[in-house]
C-alpha cells in the first residue's frame, strides 16, 4: 500500500517488462550452462566443441540478462521484484563462469 497524501492507494504496480526478458535470458543461460557442464561430465573432461559453444552462449546470455535487469530499473512506477531476482541469478551465473575459467587456467 502506498500513501498519497491522506489517501491510500490499493493499486498494485505491474512488473517491469524488461524484467520478464531478463528472467527468460537467465533461465536460458542456466540451461546452456547445465548442458555444457553435462557434456563435459559425460565425456569425462574431453568435451566436444559443442560444449564450448554452449558455454560461450551461456556467458553471453547471462551478460545480456544482467544488462536487461539493470535497464528494467529505468522503467517508472513498476514493481522490480522479477528484475531483482533475475539480476541476482545472472550475476551468480557470471561469477560461476568466471570461477570455472580461472580454475581451468
């Protein structure tokens, strides 16, 4: 409930539109990461080039999800819950990929 002067507004704010895009991209990035790690695990570390391509797609998708999550905060009078969740998820995916790359070096 939002107070406007002496009145109370019971109208719920809609979710930010860019938050939906960010959530979808974060889910796709997680799927790409799971497929790439699954390929690597199934082949006992001798991953095919498809696994590398999926990993690269996961990194690019999670970075774009992070960007859409930030852009969703520029929408006025919206609920940012979905944007915050997808921003955290995309950030965690980026950190996981960075740790994997650093460990592999």
